C-alpha cells in the first residue's frame, strides 16, 4: 500500500528480501520505476538460483556469462575492506525468471 502512495516514477527503489514477493516488483514497475532487491537465504528458491548461477559462472572465469565487475577497497580504523560485485545481464537460465517482473540483471 505504501508504494501506491509514493511518486516513484523514474526512481530506483532499493528494498530488502521482502521485495522478493512477486507483487512488490510488479507494483514498482507498474509505477514506471526500477528496483534493486536483496535476495537473502530467507527466500530459498531465488537465493539458491542466484548463488548457483554466479558460483557456476565464476568457476569458468565467466567465459560463458558476460558480466561486469567492480571492486572497491577501503582502509579505515586499522582494517582493509575489499568489496566486489559481479553483475550479469544474461539471466535466461535462471529458474522462472519471468516470475520476477522486470528482472533484467543479477549481482
């Protein structure tokens, strides 16, 4: 209900694993916005599908899957943090990708 009250046209909406429910991405896209959803292990089917997809692609150095990769390194408070993210736009082999309204990429 909250999404219907907000003017999100053209926005990028970030939401946690709750957003994996089918109706939430549908509502976001219906309002002409984009979304980034966190897929966590409390949503076992999409979580395992994304995890398996990326782990399989990684074992072949992403030769069969076109990806983008970005890495950032931060040093602060006596520690170094390295964060990396792979982005795959070819997701046709994911189980039931059509159930994720407007899904175009996984990371």
